[in-house]
């Protein structure tokens, strides 16, 4: 293990050789694979290479890949997995409300034996592994393996260095400097924050504001049901009130209420929005497509930020070619694919750290190490209960349009959370 590997999320970056089958015995079969990563994202490029590797190691076996949308999978997975249309392997969102919910419904294959036999349990560090295992109630953190994450992720502030230089704004080191920078942009008739109200970005801004006033016990109560959750506490109230204030101040455009995550990313890529707060899943794409100088920094004056192990490879209960699915997961855990993932702007979980040579990728992993060392990954706001993602989207839209006040917003969240959260 290298020094970099040792620093990463309780051993997330482990130097372990790939096991698994070299295949060839499933001649004539098809591996039906679904995922929703953009082709030029770090994960998209890595999985494309993994498909080539898989077919080379499995003569006569064809990978039938279908690209899916994140929102599409979020809404239709339970119905599809309960039908004959289910794939052999698919990427799915992690957390209680998604993978946990499917595992509780009996729609996913228990991967515990494979995780032990193939060594996945040794290669994936404890912090990342939290979202791989679920108990009988579908609550993450303990129980059986229902998914395998082969990357990690976290949120950060992406900023357009050229636009900051144009308006003589230094890189913010504190939260006050961040708000001062946004004030300067507004004064120059530039909306500072790329945003999307119709999907995840808007409520992730709000959750990050709340996290800046929270601690680990607060996160554990909310995400793992280890305490009482009061949406009118100081942290949630600050998040809702500050977010609403930012809309009024023009940091966030009211016109972004119906925008989707792709729109927010494109707004940043086109140089229209100087700042985007979002996840490492954008990193590789920005490396590939941005025509301006850009950088990143962790949300200032906050120990916590959104993040976790990456989305999961899950094997539907009704999958026809489970052994092939396990072999494909193994290939995505190999050093070759993990190193590629790291150099394309991902956060690998089983890479050879010395093989990560791209400077921006090193920064990405260094910041992840900083977060992991301070136990700073706080998961995502939509995870605790089934259907909470849609509640967060619709209620945050109301906050943006002004049709709901912060108190109304917090009341709605409390009602939805209490209705479906398990009693512990």
C-alpha cells in the first residue's frame, strides 16, 4: 500500500490484484448491461474499456449495453426488476431509499458469497462499503452485500478560473469569501451558481448549507436513524433560509427551477455560470470538454460534504447470467480499469496510486483523502426514505419560486420523512 492509498477512506485505494474467471465457458451467451454514466465521464470511459476487456476474456459472449438516464432508473427500477425485462447487471443509486428499498423487496441478488470469494470485501474500504450492505429493513451499513461500488464520489465547488480572473476575484478560502465572490458576480450581472431545480443539484445546495452547521451525530440520526430528526433544528433551518435568501439575492436563478442536472453542467461548461457545486462524477467530463481554466475546492468552513461510495453494480434477482455479471464486476475492480478510472477524473477504490499521473486527478484524490481523514462524507439528502428524492425536488422548487416559505418547506420534509422512516 502506498502513502496515498493508506490515506484514502480507511483503505479505499487498495493495491490488490484482480481475481475472477477468465471465462470462455459461456459461449454464445449475452451479458445484458445497463448503466447511466456519460460516455466521456471517467466512469463511462472506464466501463467502455471494461466491456472490451470482458469480451476479450469471454470468447463468444457479447455485452448488450443500454445507456439509461439516472432519473429514468430512479423511477422505473422496481417495476423493471420485477419483470422479464431485467438486465443481468445494472448500475443503481446507493442508499436506503434506492438499493436498500430494492433489497428489502427481494429484487436484488445477495452478493455476500461472491464478495468474500472474489476479495471485493478486502479491496473496498469500510467507509465506501457502508452503501454496499443492507439489513433486512433495507438500511445501509450492516447485513448482506447487495451492491459493489468500484469508485467513490464527493461534492466540491467547481469554479471557472478565467471568469474569476476577469472580475479580479481570488479563489475563496472561507465561506464569507465565497459569498463575497458571488456578490461581485451579481453586481456584474452574472448569475454565479449553475443550478437545476428539476433534479438533484438544487436540494444538494441546501443540504450542504445545512451540513455546514451539522456534525456526525446529526448525519447518523438523519441517514441511519440513530436519533431524533427535527427539520426545524438549527442546521436545517439555516439551510432552508439561506438557500431562499440566495435565490432572492440572485446567486441562483429562478429560471433554473425546471432545469435538469445536465443543464447545470452545460451552463458551467459553456462559461455562463462561474460556479457549480456538484459531484466528482462531472470531473472527467470537464477535463475533456472545458475550453477554459477551471479548478475545484472543498466547500469552505464545513467539515462535512455530500459523498460516499459510488453508485452500485447490482445483479437483479431474476438475472439470467449471474456468473457473467460477477465476472464483469471483477474486471471493473482490476488495476487496469481502476487506474484508467483514476487518470480520467474518477476516484478509484482499488487503483495503484503510483499509476495516477494526471495532475487534476491527483488533486481530486488528494481532496477526497482530506475528506476521508476527517470523516467528512455525509451521504445524500434523498437517501433516508423511499420517494424522498421526489419530495426534495418538488419542495425545493417551491422554495425557489417563493410559493413556499422555509417553514413550509421544512414542514413538508418532516411529514414525508416521518411517514416512511423506520421506527428504531
